């Protein structure tokens, strides 16, 4: 249950506000001055604080300052309840990190809306923080793979950028683009099963080595299947070596039977491979690589996506 710490020395107002918020399903913790509120904050870890400014013992400013100094209090939404509208008060409160003001007198809907919008905002921020923590973890993981394969240094980052650009140009939805970012970073994670002497080999691979290399999409997909927040990225890992004409691997799918995630990544992955020095070939110029992509439109690559890629790349 969402906990709210309500701090107000006017006991009647305190009860009125507490009743309004309890009726909305919040768990209310009450304090009649800043000192008492600070003690309660430490014990209760509320999700939001609403505090009066002028109070005995410790005023609202001092309370806010003290809460912001605690690790658990740095981001907790804090609303001031005030009868005073002097600009100096507002600017002091802003400098201390207040999230919102409620000016007395206020009505019930105003109070409820202020609380709800602050809590929603907090949830959005938390979601964003969680996502960027995930992203950093998988970047670390992907870097481990990349360091085994020195010829591809920077490949994942470039593929991520190219893939995002192409998806934006194709007007993919925001949610799909979020998954794409994970997929682009992790697409070669299955290469962990390929011995580094194979990854670093300068000559052509023999049959046995090719067999190993061609297992990396399936190996990578298996690694991600058990991870809830990464499972959606599996199509990128599994299908990025399928070719439009059916000559790719692991399943030899053809045309639009190849999930669009694979079709998109195939273009940008191939483009980056061509423009980078690899053990088995020297890099092409950007123009040569773009020409190569164009020549293979409808052969290896989805014709519509290829057109958009060529157009987008030239505009970049
Ligand atoms: Fe790959």
C-alpha cells in the first residue's frame, strides 16, 4: 500500500486531509511537527510527504532539508502545504527540492490530484531508472563478448545506433524500439560458445568452425529465454542471420516469414560488418557498402526496409 506521511500542527486540518486520502486507499502516517515527522520518516519510509511550513519545534523547510540529506529521502516526493504565497518562501523551497505546493484553502479533488500526479511521476522515474540499470547490465555483458573479438570493437554500439535510426524511420512503436535496443546490443551474445581462436581466425573457416559459428543465434536465444525482461528481444538474436531469399541460418526462413526484427538487424549488421576490418576481409568504404546493400535488396535483404535504410543513411 502507498504510504503518505502527513505533517500538520493544526489537528483538525490534519484529520480532514487524512480522511480524504484514506478514502482514496492510501495508508496515512500523521505527525504534528517536523521533528516528529523526521523520526517517523526514518521508521516508515513513506512514498510521499505532505508538510505544513510553519510548525513548532522543526518547521517544514528544516524537515525537507533533513529528509533530502538522507539516502532514502533524496527522491521521495515532497509537497508543501502553505497559506503563504510570498515568493521568497517558494524559492527557498525550490532550492531545497520541493516537488509541489498546495495553497490553503484547497479542496479535496485538488489534494487528491496533487498526490496522484506526484506518485505517478515518481513511478515513471523509477521505471526509467530500472530500464537504464538493465541497459547498463546488458552493455557490460555484451562488452565481455566484444572483447573476445577485437576486430569487432565498437560493432555493437554502431549496430545499436543504425538499428534505432532505421526503426525510427520505419515508424516503429516506442515499445518495440525499446526492445530493439536490447536486441541490437545482445544480438551476438551467443558467440560466447564460439572459441576465440575461431573468432580471431584470419583465414577462411573450415566446415567444423562454420558449424560452430552458425550456432550462435540459437545459443544466444536460449540464453535469453529464461530472462523475463529480455525474452522479447529473442527474435533479434535468433533471426539476424536469416536472408530474404531463404539462404540464411538457423532456419532458412524466406521473405516476410522472417520476423521483422531479424530483417531489420540483418541489414544494419551486414552494413557495419562491411565497413569494418574483419579477420576475413578488409573494410569497404561507406559508399561501396551502401552499394552492396542496394545490390542485395531482395536477395539477402527485405526490399522495403532496404529502401528506407538507404534513404535514412544518406540523410544522416
Ligand atoms: Fe551474428
